[in-house]
């Protein structure tokens, strides 16, 4: 019985020593934290660059003169008169009418 108790204490002490050995774990953990810190710095620089690009685009769009002619379709003039020659086409009504309606159709 005393022998088993001594074996149990030796094994327990060995397990305790192995679990307390953090020399290698600290180095690996510190290396991992340094990698994370470096990646964070790279990401912050990229975000800063994107913010500057967005600000430059905003300034460029504010300083750009507005070109309304390209954005709006041309307006039709309601007073314009279109003279369309009728030729020898079929007509109905007086020749000097104020309005002429022309219909084109394709008989198939």
C-alpha cells in the first residue's frame, strides 16, 4: 500500500511539473500575438488608404461641374411645325387642314 502511494505521488508530481512547463508555450504564444499585431497594422494601413481614396473621390465629385445636358433628355418643342410631304398618298379631308395625321401600316 505504501508503494502504491509513493507511485501515485511520483506520477502526480511528474504531471504537475509537465503541466507547469510553459517555456515553449510562452514563446509560441508571443510569436502568434506578434503575427496578429503585424496583420492588424497591415489592415489598418489598408483601411486608411481606402478612407483617403473615398475622400479624394468625394472632393473630385464636388469640384466637378454639373453637366445637366447629358443627364436630361432633350425637351420637345410643342410649337414646332413638321412639314411632311404627302406626295400621291391617299388623303382624307381638306388639303389645307391645320393638323395632318399620317398612318403607316404594312399589309402582309
